[in-house]
C-alpha cells in the first residue's frame, strides 16, 4: 500500500512529514469538503444508518448522508473544532455504554509538559479516545495518535483519522530499505513532536490489539523511537535519549470488551485453521462495536515517566510492562472467567463478587457459542494470571 497523501500543496522540502502527520488547521476546510462528497464514506454511512433506503434507493440515501455530513461539520474550521464535536459524542458514549470511567495518575504529570504515552491496546479507536477525553476533562491538550497504515485502506478513513490528530505508522512498506526509511521518518516525527512542538503523543505498546488479554511491549518499538536520535548523534547515551521523550506508560482496563466475541472468533480460527481472514469492512465494524457496545466500568491509569537509567530497549520494554500490568484494574469479570476455566481457585476466592456481577457475566457468556468459549474466557482470565506472574510469554 502507498501512503495516501491528503495534504494539499504539501512541500516535502519544507514539511518532511507531510504524508504521515495529522492535518493542520489550514487544511481542514478542503478535507471536510472532500469528505462530504466521498462516495465510499457516504455509502458506508448509509449501510449503518439507512440500510433499507441504501438497498432500494442508493442515490437518495447517499444524498441524505452527504447532507448530514455537511450539517454536522458546519462551522468547523480548525482541528480543535473537529475534536470538540467528537468530545460531545464521547460524553454521550461514556454516559450510555459505561457504568463508570475513572482516571488515575494524570494529576501527577506536569500540565505544561509533552509526553509520549505508550499504552496497552484493546480497542482500535477507544484506547486513545479515552486518553484524549481524560486530557480534555483536565484542561490539557489532546494527543497526536499513532495509527497503522493497515487500518487506512480507504482514503476517507485516512482523512477522518488525520483530522483527529492521527499520524501514520508504516506497516506495509515493501523491502528492507523502504521500511527502514519509513521508520526513520516516523522516529524523527515523534521526537520532533515531543521535543520541538511540545505536543504529546499516544501509541500502542505493540502492533495490533492484545486479543488474548496479554499486554506485552515490543522492544522493536523502543528501537524505532531512538533511531532519529542515533542518526543525528552517533555517540548518544541510550538512557538520555529515552528520558528526552518523557515516555509514560498508560493502562486501560475494560470490565467488558464489546469486541470480545469477534476476538474469540479470530483466536479460534488461528488455533484450529492456522489463520484468520478479515472481511473488507471488519476493522470499521470493530470500531463501531467498540463505540456502541456495553463496556461496564473503564479505568485509565497514567504511570510515571521512564527514567534515564535504562540501558537497552529490553529494559525499557520491561519497565513499560511493569507499569502497564501494575496499573491494570481487574474486575469481577476477570475472576469469573478464571473460575469458569477451573483455574487458580485461590485467586478467585479472595475476591468479593456480587450476585449481580455473576448474573451479568453469565448472561454474556450464554451468548457465546460453545466452540468459542475457551477463547472468550481466556481474554478475561489472562490479565489475572499475568498480574499474578503465572503466564510465560
């Protein structure tokens, strides 16, 4: 896949990150105009919101969708305007699909400092969205969000993500030389954002979501983060290069994952068939399911900046894991899954689980097909075992 360059009049000489960075305010008007007439976006909207009309009268459905888009973005002229529209939807989503949203640790971080937040990854869009909402509620600026180009298979998806301050992580570059150049560009952009723009970033601790519930940092990400510094300064001190990025681990914990059944199907297919094939709009459906599905309680825990006394990427990854796992909140759903698997009864026995907790869990479990239940249960049980040190990675 070739990275889609949506930046009008982009000049690579003056803007070395033009094809991967988020959109700027002066680009918003043209991008929104393009989106309001994008046939694929309008078709996707009608399939979700006007399925019957889309089937019998596609032109009418598409016209209504276009009108709705133009009405929704009327008056939006900056990236902040766009995110303020998203904030109102986030407030409604939290109110209607969660029982509680708790934030911890943010008050211990400097209001005026930019951080590189590295978090565990369970939901395609909501993990960074909850981080942004917590920052917004605290009166802080939102983050720039790392998103893999594997999710940007449609130009309108790229536009929407870049309007929401996302920047593109290359995962589909072909050839060692092309991949190296792409990651050098990415590393330079991340370092520039933190140290020059003083703008915080969120990125996942590994490629893809942790579909089995096991959070683990990929040391290759740490190697990428210092590439730009190593290229600029041959005699860098590793720990100082890490400390300069102000890397803060973040844990997000969901009592229930709206995509748990989809993840169980994928894990089942990989285990029984050896592979899993995504449908064309599966990532979009996962995003919609994550936003609209019931999540129970959600907790976001900000850790403390990784210190300069790290000597290797492996040590940094281990410290991120320590903070992410330590900050992960275990809910009754996690212990009930462990109980259903017949494992570690002593861990379950120490937890106060109410009748309502058990009824809710059993109601969800009853909807899971028998052949998918072991994989569904493991998603919730594994965080307990991981935190107790009972998993071998």
